[in-house]
C-alpha cells in the first residue's frame, strides 16, 4: 500500500492507494462514532455496493443517494440529504462516508462541512478523476448557474481510500477524463510523470494495472504535497487550477451538461498552453508536446456552437478572479507553472479561439 500524508493547519491525514482497500473500510472509521451515513449514487452502488458493504461489516449505516450529473450539483441537493439525515437521527457525532466520483465527493464533503457546523467525512473515490483530484485536499462545494463550485468550504477528511481496482468498471470516457487531470499534474509539477504518460500512452489507455497504480500514486503524491504547503489556495495550491479557469467557463456556458469536468479541463489546458506560448511563458516546442499529449488521450467532445465572445465574459466569475483581475495558471516548462494576471484581453481571446479551433 502506498500512503501519502496531507498536513494542514488543523489536522493531518493519509491518502492510501491500495487495491482491495474497500475490504477494510471499517478500519478507517473513528472508534467512537455516531450514526454513519454513506453518500453515493445508484450507479456506483449497483457496481460496487456489495464490496463496499462487505468492508463495513459490523458497522450500522444508512445509505443516501445523489442524482447523477454535474448540472444537479446544486445546493438544493445538499438540503435534501441534510433533511434526510435529520429524519434518520443524525447528530454532531455522526460520520459521512463519500462513495462515488467527483460530484459525490464534493457534495458529501460539503454536506459534512456544514451539517451541524461540521462532522467528519471519509472520502472513498470511485472514478479516476476523483481519486487523483476531487477527494484530496478538502475542497468541497456545489455549483451556481453563474459558475462552478462558487458555494463551498474547506473541510479535510478523516482519510482518503483509493482502490484502483474499482476503475475496471469505469466507462472509457470517464477514464480519459481522469487521465487529463493526471496530465495536468505532470505539466505543472512532474516532468517524469509527463514523460511516462507520453511514452506509455497505449498501455495506460489499456489500463495496465502496474502503470495505472504508478500514475495514480504520483498524482496523489503531488496533490498531497501541494495541499500540505498551501491548504487554502493562498499561493502554491493555485497551480492545481491549470486548465480550470478556461474549463470552468466552458462548463458554465454549456450548463454543466455537455462536458465531463476532466474534458473541460483538457480543453482549458489547451487554451492555457496557447496563452502561455503567445505571452512568452512557454516555448513553441514544449507547447506542441503538451497539446500533442492532450490530443492523444482524447477525444474531447465537439465544441460546435461555442465562441470566444461567449466564453470570455465567463472568466470574470471564476473563483480565481480577484478584484476584477483574472488569474491564469500558465506552464513555463513541462513540470513547472506560475500564476499570471493582467494579460492583454486580445491574447486571452486569441487563445480561446485557437483552443476552439
């Protein structure tokens, strides 16, 4: 088992990567606890519910289901779950277990953060994207029509339990969406990870177990390291938003229903690379390398009907906009990125147009 420690101001916890860890779920719950509430969705429960319940043998629990879809990642869903928890006797000693993809982890984490001003949560991600990103770092939240994750809270989990074997049932499109997040980690923080993704793309796309475990472990290590250095996104942690500023604009513009989050990030990385090259931050040679690897792990769904004129205003409502200044994460070299603001709007528009093309 590979374990990575996340150290924050108020607590430290482990992100464990191990095949079969679902069988030992009960070991990671507090010894003294109140009612346990599992938050999942029907599809995850159909595929992995039996293994999950086996791991909770001897632990009485209630199961609550969220509807699928990014467009339903809204505050109203949190209220429904909270009311159900109250009806079932939840109190301040209760524990939430998030069992699902990124939406489940974000929403269950937010529910735990605000229920009776905060109860513990255990994150058990079941998609690749959630395993390498959403479940780690304590960022929780829901969307508004005006932007992604604009309502949320930092709420660190008891632990993160990552079982790569659950990815065997993951749809190809969902799998590729998670790989884009791993590409992101390589571009901003690990040239060796980027090279591995580039050299072994066929085996990784075929879900070779050895390589899959390696890239998950390296991505989790990077996320744990960055979060430990900057829990609340004051400086360093913002590099994890590479591709997100543009990607979130794409998701909001299309009502969160057309693109998976990882696909939107992939497109956002393309736009950020074009912007990095045109603004003199990234060489033409390395720009081509990054654009090539994004394309190799595609395809991204068609972008028809979208324009720079529609997407550009969306950037100003992103969480990373401060006092009207949009902040972009731009690669300076493969394995290194920086935060840049104050760029000419013409360059930003041209980058969006190039990415759409």
